[in-house]
């Protein structure tokens, strides 16, 4: 596809990911700053921070590696956004934790953070306005799970979050007085797990997604490998790093905007990813600005917006105020026993009790004891520098602990090492390491360090941003910080300290010594920090945030504006009645007999018997009237007789006040949905006879209870094209309108079979394509540019001097507007899905490649199209209850098989149904595994005990019913 770009723009050949040396700059000259003019917008914003312990007050920061600065950041961001003009509600979604190991507050479904700007301004915001923490249950309810083990429960979280958002959108629509749902303005994921969740949610709702990485997996992997303590396999086993990296890549695929804290994060950290290339992003942005085609290529826009800080409780130390001039502090330093306990913050005494000489300046480090925070190097630097030990004390605030043995392995190891180093260098009386502190104590700790003319240090190996540096500067503390990451930009803005190489302990000691010893330098750094700290306020952050989001491509569910589902109540009544008739007439058995509306209702005695069983005179009379209309036959029309009757039609209008077809079967009224997604093919990729047996058995099981069957919907979901599905059903004497929806070509097409009003008019094959599904999945679809690239990627490679034969060929017959189909002649010689995806991402192409039909075909479909995402589309579009969805699968399947298993729906694995699938072509060695996608034990996933016959299937359905 390089010929599609002009000279100097060609980037089709993947190049090594060398870090660009050129400065990364952006021009947003046309950007309109968010202002009070937006007050009338009433926006709904969704933030997601999945892991850790998240609450609005008394945050347990530092309790573990998952509850750190990110928690504080997202809570304060939610509060600050809710106070901005035009923002009606902000929801911060996180995981609900009802575990005896944590406080009860983390199990509360809802927590209010603020009443929002509408309440403050007196605009009469409804009872739902403001900022809230919404806790979504996922995974084991009674366990607090570290983030590395949360991956299998992402799908559950997404389903639960989707249900909340749909309900809240309706509530907000009622409160704002418009009636229509208020869809999220943006869904913003924080960290890889929330980014993965946000990508799926934004795809289901068709709304913009924003991503903040906080810390990145590829960068962490690179740093850990440099340390040389663990192999890549060990790192992956410990941190699930490959699953995290793939989540970050998926987030880049879907994100409209990526918010970073620093330029360094864009160039040196995101630049490591397949899905982002600085040079190609610049090219595509320039082409888009000139309105020149990008040939299906997309790169997310990355912007630097420094995190904000709440300065309302900050009290900076006055200029030139010596510690001895503060009476209370002087008494604490001198050990005055008559000092009132209320005179000083209790945390001051807790910190100072460790020191022999309390007059010395305090070097303060505040972080959890995580290996990447590099606290052991700091202690070594302090212990080996005699002048520094003579001039200063060291305070290490390393989270909260009761017992080191009860801490997580990495944190316990760091803390143990710190204690051993204190002993090694005999630093007793010179190092403070308090066991406990509250979040409200942190400002007092900063203030104490500033009163002693101390220095704040952040020696992390890599610091994505460095919020503590801003907090320290706001309290008048100069800084020494790592030169890797966000502190570079913070130092550039504040000019209040020194940057060091975190691996060089001598450089760390020298920088600390310089600031402690040179009082003029200390005062200059302190004044600079206080002068420039306003650049990092929350209002400033939110103004930039909303201004950037406003220029995203605004998307929303298409059917909000134009839908054909409710054109008239009469039509709905007639259509539902026809469906009721059909439900009563179904007697499909494994004998293969085909039943239609007339086939079982021409027998008047049988009809009377069935209707009498209903016991409802109104239903009896209604059905009788419908049958009378059916028997009169269709109105004669020469036009209709001569016109061809295609298999796929647009909805038809009423004729003589008689509806000839229900536009959509009553899918929205179904209480349960049964989805058949069994990938049963022979060695040639053709449908196995076993698939028809399975379909018939499932239909029989679902229809066995006549009362429940009325409210049960059926969906067939396969990699087959619509024509192949129709042929398969016809060969098994199964009518299409047995199903409420057909998901075709791996999720790239969606049809609704209809109930023919007149069985003799040739309409028994008619399907209604969902009028909005094509536009829904078209997001970032590469089209012709993608097809050209796939031709290059499927070309044979040379092995030495010998050119290999092509084994992948385009299959135009089974391709459609949103599915590029290919025939695979030899599956042993093809790239795996993850390699195809990597090469496409590196070219800016966002899509889903997948092998299907027993590895005989390759489908490339849009980013938002897949069989699992099509189910979420039905969930959102028709208001279905996902917990009442039952998905039938085999023990293996196409390479999208894993996506079908996890979630809040019920998965029934049919043992023995599928002998071979395509999953061997999903991932290469060294990648993540199925257990990182699908929980090993889940109450929502069961397997049949006796194969795939009707009885076995019905048994599993009934088990779910009684749970």
C-alpha cells in the first residue's frame, strides 16, 4: 500500500521501533477553549479505573501496588469534571469488592463524590447530577483480586457496566426533559484493564473513547529485562505482561484520543507500540488536514495534559521561615515534654520519633514499596554518602503496613531490603519509616519537610508523571527526581530542582547534597515551584481535557435518530400475534419435518386444541381473526406477480391495512435469548451434518416448554455467509424464521428473518438487514486500502533463493462490504492471527483478522465487528437482558471462540460437538494464554455431561434456571 502515499510519506514497510530523536510537537491553533458558553450542554462522562481500592474519602493509598496515585487521580478528576460548565454527570466505574479483607465501603454499589456544577450554580440539576463512584461486580464477589489476575473478568465488568450506562442514559434523558437517552459524551479508560473495557463499551455504544495509560506494559517489560533479574517468561508469569500489552494495543485501536502527562510518554513509551508510530501519525494528520485520503489508516491523537491538583488545603511555608522560628515545631525538635498534644499534627511526632538529631533537614520520599520505585537505591545512596548523612535525615513513607509477612511479595521484599540496608549502614536514628499514615496526613508530611528546609525525592526507575512532585512543590519543597518520564516536563514547567539518573546512586547523593547544602539554591527552587504551580490546577486540566474531547469524532447510536422498530402500535400488535401463532405451531423434531404457519394451522381441530390450551379468550379471538386474513390470501397485484422476490428485502408497507411482514420479530420483547455459535465444519471447511443435528436439538430443547418458548428468542451466529446459512437451513428443513436474528460472516452482517404473512407468496426466505449495523461497524474500516495491504501480507515469502507458493487466496464470493474473505490452502504455512494483527497495526489499519471454518478460511472484519460484539449490539439495540442470554459453543472453534465464552451471559459448551477448530492459529509462543481471557472457574460456564442431544441441552438450561 506504499503506492497510496506520496513520496516521503511511504511507511508501508515495517521499520524497527527506534526512538525518534526529533521533538514531538503539536499545533492546535483552531482549538476552542472550553468556557461557560457550554453550560447548556448537560454532558454525561464515564471514567473507568478498574483495579485497586477506590473510594472518595480516606483513600488507602500505598496499601498495595494497585492502590496508588492513579486512584487519587481518577477520584479528583471525576470531582473536578463534574464542576465544569456543561457537565451534568460523571460516573467513575470500578470493581465492587465485598471481601472481609477490605473495608465495607468498597462493596457499596454507589458513592457520591460531589453534587456537581448544576447544584452549585442553582440550575436545578436532577437528583442524578454530580460525580459518583459506581461499583460493578465482576469475578468472585468475596475476593479482592490483584490487577494481574483481573483479566479473565473484563468481559463480566463490561456487561455490567453496559447495563448501568443504558439505565443511566434513560434516567438522564428523563431528567433533562428531552426524553431521548443521554449517551455518554466520552468513555475514558485509565490503565490497560480499563482501556480494554472502555474499548468494548465504546464499540457497543458507538461513542468516543479516550485513554490514559498511567504506566505502560512495554516500557515496564523493557525496564525489568534491563535489570536482568527475571526472564521474559518469568516476567509474563508474574505480571501477565503480554495480556496487558495486548490490552494496550486494543485500546490504541479504539481510542479517538490518548491523554498523556508528558511528551516523553508519547515518544519513548507509546512509541514502543505496534499501534502507534510518531512519524506515521504525523503524516496521516497532515493528510487529513488537507482532506487527502489516508487509505483506511488511522492513528489516535495524542495530547499532553498534565494532571491537576487540589490546592484548597495547601498551606505553603512562609519565605525564609527557619524551623526554629516555628514555636511548636521548635518544641517538637527540642523534645519539649510540656507540648500540648493538639498543638501539632500527630503524624509529625510519628515521623520525628525515629531521629536522634531532629534539627537536620529532612529528605522525604513518599511511595509504596514497589521495586520500580527504586527506594533501595535511594537508601544506598544516602548510606554511602557521609557528608549527606551528616547534613540531613531521611524519611521513607512507604504506604501502610501491619506486618511485613502479610504484605504482597514484591512490596515485602523491598521493605525487607530497606530494613537490612538501614542495619548495614547503621542508619538508626537517621532514617524514619512510619508504619501508618492517613491520606489526610500527607499534606502535613510535606509541610513538615518544608519547615525543616528539606528536599523531596522521587527516584523511580520510570515515573509516568509524578503527581507527588507537584504536591511537594505546592508545599514549598524543592525536588530531586528521575530523568525518566514525567518529571522532565514537570521540571521544565516549575524549574524547582534537579533531575538524576535513577540507576546512578552517586548522582542521587550529589543532587541531594547540593540542594541541602546550598541554601540560596534551595530558596530559588522553592520560589520557582510556588510561582508556577498554578499550571497544574484541576480547573486548568479540565478545560484542556474538555477542549480536546470536543474535537473528537462524535459518535452515538444511530437508532437514536432513525429506527424502524416502532412505526405503529397496530403493526407491532400484528407482528407479535403472528409470532405467537408461529410459536404455537412449532413442532420441529429431529426427523427433519418442516413446519410453517399454514402447515400446522390448516387443521382446524388442531388449532382449536392449541388455542384452548392457552385458556385466554382474547388470544383465541385475536388469532382467529389473523387466520381469517391469512386464508383470504394476498391482494392480487400484477406488479407483485411480475417483480422478482429477492431473498433480502427492505421492510414493506401495509397493503389494504394488512401487514404482510413484521419488520422486526419481537426481539425486544424476548426474556431469554439462545445463541447457537457452534463452529462445526469438516476438513474442507464445509458445514458438518453434525451442525444441523445440533441446531435441531437446541431448537427442540428451547421449544419444549410452550409457555417459556413464547418469550425465548433464537440467534444463529456463524462464519458462514448469509447465502450459505440459507442453504444450510434449507438442507435441514429448518425455516429461517425459526431465528430472531442471523449473525453472518463472523459478525460482519446482521439479519432479521421474518414470519411470512402468506406462505404461498414466496416470501419464506426474506431477511431484513439491520439498517444501522453497517454504519455502526464501519468505524475505522480500512476498505480498499486494507484489501491491498492484505494482498501484500498474504504473499509468499522467500526461503533462501526459493520462492514459496501462495497459500492464501482472496475469496470474492464470500466477501462483503465489511468482510474480506480468503481461502487458506495450507494452514501450516500461514501467519497466526497475532502476527497479522501486529503487521496491520504497524500500518495504521484497525481490524479483526480471524481464521475460521476449521482453518480453511481467513476473515478480516471491522474493529467493531465480531460475533461477540454483535451480541452486545443486540443487547443495546433491543434492550435485552444479557444475563438471560445462553450461548452454545463447542469445545473449540474459530479464533474468536474465546470472546464468546466469558461475560455475564450463560455459556453452554457442548461436549463432542466440535472435533477441530482454528484456535491453533490464534497466537504464537510467548503470548498470553486462554486463562488470561476466560476464567478457569465461572458459574456462568458449564459443559454438557452427555453430549449435544436435546435432553443434555435441556438439562443444562434448566440448571441455569434453578440457580
